[in-house]
C-alpha cells in the first residue's frame, strides 16, 4: 500500500516510480525509517519517522527537509532533497525523498577493509569542523533554532522528556544529574554555528576502505548553537577502555578499537582543525549523556508498546541507567 500511495503522490510532484518499484529497508538506523526506492529519475531514500508516539520535536522531517534544501548546494556532503510531503494522509506521517549516496555507515564495529579505522576519526572531526565553518546566514539558515539560552533550553527540554519516559518518577541518579546540571548552567560564548546534533561516524556514509566521507545524513535535529555541544554529543557516544563495563555495550562508535584516541584527544583534534576554542566540555558532555540516556529510554518505551521491532531494544533500559551513572560520576569529578 505504501508504494502505491507513494506513486500516486509522486505523480502530483512531477515524479514517477518505474513499474515494479519496491521499498527496500535500509539498515543501520535505530529510530527513523530509511528505505531505498528507485524513482524513474534514479535511486532515492524514503525517510520518515518511526511508527507510534513521538516525543515533542523528535524526528522532525520538516526541519530536516528545510536544512537539506539549504545545505545541498553549498555543503557537498549533504544529499539533495528530492521532495518533501507534509500531508500525513499520504503515508500516515510527513516524509521526505532524498538523494541516495554510496557509502557505508560505521557504528560499533569497523569493517575489515578499514584497517585500524583511524581515518574514520579524522573524517568525522573534519566533517564536523567543516559544518561549523559555514555561515548560517549565507546558506539561508540564519533563523534556524534559538541559540540564545541554548544550554538552559536543552536542559529543560530533556528534563521534560526524562519525566515522560519515567512517568512514575525519575530514578535517583537521573534526578541528581538534572539537579547538578541545573545548578551550574553555563552561558553561551562565541558566534552560534550550525549544529547537526547527532554527528557521529554512523551518520556519515563513508568509503569502507579509505573512510572518506560521501554524505552526512540524519539532519532532523539540526539547529544553531555553541559548537561545543555538537562535539559533546559525539563524545557522549565515545566509550574508552577505562569506562565502566556497563556502558561498553553502547557500541555506537568503534572507539574501543585498539589505538583509537580518547575523548580529550578527539576534542583537541577538533580544536586544532577548526581553530576554535570549545571551552570547558564537562557540563555539555554531562547534558549530552543525559540526552543519550533519555533517547535510549524513548526507544525502549516504544519497544515496550510494540511500536519497534528488534531484540536490541530490550537492553536499552539498563544501558540508559549506566549512561546516567557515568554522566553523574564524571560531572561530579569534573572529568570527560
């Protein structure tokens, strides 16, 4: 039914599906649905939110479509937006069709052909610095988001989401972390930059041998704000050998690969490439870890409600608790 309805809608946009077209589920993502589809004009990706209830502001296809439309010409890593549909009657939700790029998304394990994978670290940091080097006004995104009061607003938003995923009351460690963060909210310094808000290696499609980036994907949370928060989000996924064992199953980044740099080295490399001082990352990283834990709990609740398939989600609750414990301990010690 989806492919038939999609075909009917595409016809109203001057686009077409060839006879026998199908939707091919693309792996890798844990939330938004990405499906390959061959249009008459060439390969594309149908992108839409996950099924079921969504948290406020999550999986914002309209925001992503706007960002793609603005960035695809000036920022070559961004796939071209082909079409955006805001009529939820077509497929049950807003959706996009975007250019399909070659490349692999590398999460917790390196493909054998990537060797030690250190090129992937460099690729990721280079891509982040390049994004932050864009002038938001020059690309038509000078009004994206609200950078003033960014840290306080992010904390308030994720506190509300935490209350939603723990409706019977926040676990003690979550409440303690939120209280500690609320007591020390930093101001924003520097000129706001474009933030991806989830820029980790698996949101780059790369050549599996050279790890050179072919595309930067997953823009539904993009906004403007302090560059250090994008870096903090990356570091929230960056598990080190000395971290608690119960956070190591996260496996969102292959950072446990022998020879890979730790969090401080990654931050230093970003500063060297960008020429920018990101300031103290202890508070932003603690907030980024709270954000990660709550996002994992959101997916766990969706799995509990039967909205998400896959056995991996059943382990997200203890992992979220472990991430919170790590965040609180590191914040209290002033460590990354």
